[in-house]
C-alpha cells in the first residue's frame, strides 16, 4: 500500500492534467508523468481554477527569478523540494524551444498601473486598487551553462519519474538526454531507430518499451542513462527531506553551488512535515546563503524561498480539510502548527531568513485577485467553467497561501517587485 503522503504526488499531477486538458494552461507533459486510465481525469471547476492559480502564481515567481540580474553571477539554480511528478522544468524547456534557441521566457517584469481607486484595507493590509496591464520587457537567456534545475523527492518517486523520462521522447528531449539505452536495440544509434520507435508510440508520446528494465546484459547502459540525468541543467535528486545530512550530501553530489543565486520551491511540502523536520529544512535552505566563500564582498549569496501552504485549520472549513486528510492517513502538521499567515511568516524568521517585514504570506484568494496574475488571462480561464458558488471558491482559496522569503541584498529587488504585485489588486 502506497504511503499516503507519497500518494499526494499523484493527486497533484492528476489535478494539473485535468486543468490543462480543459485549456486552463498549456502542459503537454502532465499526461506523460501521470498514471491514468484511457478516460481523461476530471476535477470540479473550483479545483481546476485553484490549480491554475497555484501554477500561474509559482510560474510568475520562477519567471521573475530567471529574469533578475544578480550582478556578475550568471549561474542560477532552482531547487524544487518534494517535486513529485511536477512538470514545470519541462514546460520551461518547451518554452525555450518555441522561443527559439536558448531563450527560455519573456518575463513580464514591467507593470503599467493605472490608479482607479483610493487605498483601502484587506486582511489588515493597505491595498492599492489598480488596473494592471503587463508588457514584455526583457528576455532572459537560459542555457545549460547558466541555469541548474534540481528536483528532490523520495527515492521511489525519483525512480518512477526517471523511468517516465527515459521512456518518453518528449520528456527525455526536454531533459537533454536520450531515452535509456537499455530501451534501444543493442546495435544502431538513437537516430537510426527513430522511425521504429515512432511506430510503437501509443499516441501520447509514450514509447512502450520497458525503458528501465535492468538485466545483467544491459546494466551498464542503464547506469549510463542514469548518470546523464544528473548532468546538464536538470538533476533528479533522491533524498528524504527529513534527513538533512543525506539531503546535503545528495545535493552536493548533484552539483549544487552554494554561491549561486537560488530559488527554493516547496509546494504543499512543509505542511506534511513534523515541526522539527520542517524547521530543519528551512534552516538548511537559509544556511546555503551563508556558505559563500568565493565572494568576500557579498555577505550572503542571494536566496529566495517560495512556498505554497495550507492555513486556517480552526474554522469550520479548515476542520473539514484536516479531518478528511486525516482519514486518508495524512497529518497536516504545518497547517496546525502555523495556522495563520502571520505564523507562516514567523517560521521563516525563526529559521534564519530575513526580517519579518521582508518576507510575507498572501492567501490564494488575494493572489488570484492581485497584480501578480494577468487580468486578461484570469478572465479567459473564468470563461472556461463557471462556478456555482463564488463564496465557496473564496473560502477554499483562503485556506491556501503563497509564502515568499529571501536572503541577500541582491535578492531584495526581486522580492520587492513580487510583493508589490501581490499587494496590488488588479
């Protein structure tokens, strides 16, 4: 029987597949990573809209990071903690291909704001209501030499993801590797057998060829393919986030650079960890900023943390969330230990991140209506499926939040731009 926390990886990718299949956003890779039957999975409209909000918000944070200048340091890293079966790296790689060459994304870093109302208060914050329009300003070049993307999760999840990548042309191409050599005939090259493989494709880009079969006759080839997954911009890292020593060792082995500007992503990860383990993980991430030895002029290497968490467990809706997941064997430790936005902010201060005034948390209802998300795009997704109960939608979104924290003066401008957008109602 699968561990209930590990099972949330399937829940997340199925929700993303359901939303993307209806056109909420483009993700041709979710179906290649999800395990589902012949019928496309479905989710309720309220869940699909929430999935889009989560994906769009985190995508904006990633885009901003990729387009931020960090002085002379051109190398940057993204570390997805508890990545599960997420497809963000592959979507970024696909955008790079579509834009041509190695240009990964045109970031919307210029916001033209038209004042339309006096300030007012929402959730205790002074908010400026405005109409936000986004314009493309800069294009960040993303090449294997200047961006490293690490995905960290339990060994069994990493093994499963590796198998999906090796057995699928689209995924292996995005990860800049060939499919596992053990899945190909022992004679001939990848190119020579391309037509034969296409005939075996099931229509979804998945090659039915037992990609990770590892017998005595092909173990060398399989090991070579696994090594390739740890090379270049994309690394799969097997580690239990509760074992910081093993995590540190695995990250160093994968090529993690403590001196490089780094964005840590944790989407519904801290919530499942007991308090001592979540604290240790946040402390480890913050400590990577204090390990810079090659840049004596800079006290801290720039680090950013973006978390997607659950909050408000004590009202009626929150109690139902806690109860339902507890029945599945999942304890929401982080939600219970840090029930409010203020307590979510406080945990970062405790773990060595910057001053409480320099990192914040916003519930996802606020995020959805903020200048972080494109208002035109928001109106488009609202037309895909209507919601019967807007009050239920608002209530659901108020039980999830986006948390941002940073370390290092070079990371502050990025944080300011993001927080300003989040404090603006579009």
